């Protein structure tokens, strides 16, 4: 069992994976004002293409002590990046508390995958 030291919250975020090649996705992503995903926060953010891959790799490295290998958000993003192609993957996280705002398009209708995480 792994134990986290520090602040732990019951709030969660929902992560979405979109395929940049799908109808309407590229336009929605280009018009979005979501901040760039970085760090381990749960605030609303987005990473597109290779930026999503770099985010996932950093996430895996930064949480290596928290999860078993292959578990958690980073490996989930990488699975989809490998399946869709590193240039086509869009990672979006939306806070359930509005931290960083909300995505201004129906991301859940465009998503190919969805994951809630704490």
C-alpha cells in the first residue's frame, strides 16, 4: 500500500481524451480558453498533441511513489496517445469545483474516453 504525505482532498476532476481528427474537435480546441495543463493540479486545463504526451510523462514521473506501475492518470493518457497517435490526442481535465473555470464546449459529447480522478 502506498501512503500520500501532505494535503489530500475529496474533490475530484474529470479527465477526457478527445481525438483531434474527429469532427468539430479541432475547432473547439482552438477556440477554448482553457489553461495549459501542467503539474499535478486538478484545475481545468488542456494539453494537445505532443504537449499531452509530455504532460503524461511528467505525471508518471512525479507520481511514481503514489501508484503501481501502469496505474493513474499519466498511463491512461499515454494509452490513448499511443492509440490515437501522439499528434492527435487531446487531454482535458475539468475541475468539479470550477478551479480554472470550465470547458466552454460539450467535451463529454466529443470524448472518446473519460476518467474521474482525485
